[in-house]
């Protein structure tokens, strides 16, 4: 039973991460309140997520009380294929 609870927790956390990434990827960005409402977590948790993205190498800017990613791009290498 404990293993199932851990799996559910990880799925919820992953879903929150994806939601936050989607909101921060929009041109207009997102306020902390909007992030809280969309994910159901506290203000402190939102700032933890923002710090996690920042420490992972994502550049986050704040403008008009909204946060957003800047220069977010996915690069792939096809190694000549």
C-alpha cells in the first residue's frame, strides 16, 4: 500500500510540474496566485518550484508580477540522421 501512495504522490507532483511549465511557457507568463490556483499548492510551494526550475538551468523572469520562462527551447541532436 505504501508503494502505491508514493506513486500517486509522484504523479501529482509531476502533473503540477507540467502545469507550471505550461503556464510559465506562455508569452504572458503567470502570477503566483494563478500558479497556486492551477496547481492547488501554497505560495511557498510555488516559490520552491520556481527555485527548482532556476537551479535546473531554466531562466525565469518576473515582469508585472508575472513569471515566465525566457529563451525556453528544446534542442535535439539527430547525429546526422
